[in-house]
C-alpha cells in the first residue's frame, strides 16, 4: 500500500461523509430496491447473476428488525416477479441477532420459508466474530429444519475457519468463501496477507473436495488465478462453483471470467445505511484512494 493510500484509509473517519458518498456510488446500486433491480437486470445482459443485499446491520430494536425482515421478503418477491437471476443476502444482526437469538432465528427462518415458496435462495452473510458461532449454528439449524435454499459464508482470515469447514461439509453446504473484512485481533485472525491467501487456498480445496457448492469470492489476482487453475485440473470431475465479486470492483476481471466460461455473481447492495459498508470497502481496497482525492478536489 502506498503512503498516500495508507494516509487516506487511516483518515477515513474524518473525511466528510459527502465525499465518501461520492466515491461509494460505484459500490452501491442506490437507496431503493428499484435501483438494485436495475443493476441486476443490467448484469444479466452482461452474462452475470447477482446477490441483492439490503444495507443495514447491528439493529437494536425489534421494530427495526421486523422492518428489515419485511424488506427482505420484498426483495424475494422482486426477484421472483422480475425473473432476476439473483438471490437474497441477509445479515443476521439486521434481523435481530444483536437483540435476541430466538427472535433472529424466527425472522431469518420466516424469510427463508418465504423465499423457498418463491424458488429463491438466501445466503446468510458473515459478520464479525461475536456473531460467527451463532450464524453457523443458525445455518445448521435451518438445514436440520428442512431448508435447503440457504447458504453461509466462511472468512479465510479467521483461524477457526478450517474447523468450521470440517463441521459444515456433512451438510453438502453452499459456502461463499471470502477473505474477511472486519477488524479482528491477531489471536482470532491472520493479519499477514500471505497467511490469509494460504488459508484461502486450503479452505477452497477442502470445500471443493468435500462436495460443497463453492462460491469463490475474491478480487485477489493470485487467488483468482489459483482457483481457475484448480478448476481446470478437475476436468472430468464436476466442480460445483461460481466466482463472486463486488459491484464496482475489477469489472474488467469480471468480464474476463465470464468470457472464459465461468459463472460469475455480483454483490449488489442497496439502501440508505451505506456508510459502514462503504468505509469497509474502501479500507479493503485502498487503491480507490485516488477516487477519494479526485472527489475532494472536484468538490473544492
């Protein structure tokens, strides 16, 4: 990371929100569900599918959790009625996990049931480590309750993830494998980039060899190249996989993956609660510091 990029990342808390919002527009469909529908339809024309996510997390009231539950159902209905090649992503804390575990499970299972009747898949996103065990327990409980239209996320930077994958493979799960983005202590997470990449490669092979539906979620060129090579080596042995990327990130690489015959899904967030998501994206991708600088000078 260059000194300038590092400076921008470390000073994000004092950069005016208006500036961050100008840059964040490349990562977020817009404030309304119609914005996410528009972007998803455009991605279909490009040969990609999408994951639609309602921005918002760490909800503190039951009324807000209920509102988020209803909005998630609205996304499911839009996917069905508009014929979108999409599925829904939900954050457990947006549906009440920060309030009460049983409340959250009730809301999540209600959304998953609604989605199942519409033929729509739901992925529970993974948040920071206070919620990792509860989210994985929810996934296992949903599967035991008969739901097969639900998936989960594993974060490669967590030291516990190898054990978590071993516990999941019995379910033949749908797993989105990403590096991880939340700030975690070194006793919980790898901090060295090479260690994270090494663990990602190990977990990817564990998932594929274990028969999981594996969603390869990364923009890291080394990991993308490794995954493509691994898939090519599996010729004659079908691999259930797709690549996943974020809206607004490495679009030329997205197009190359599609051209090479890979299934590609793009994460399409929408909503008014954009700031937390955007700052995490900027910290993860410090090369966008140039966009922030441009926005600052343009505004001035």
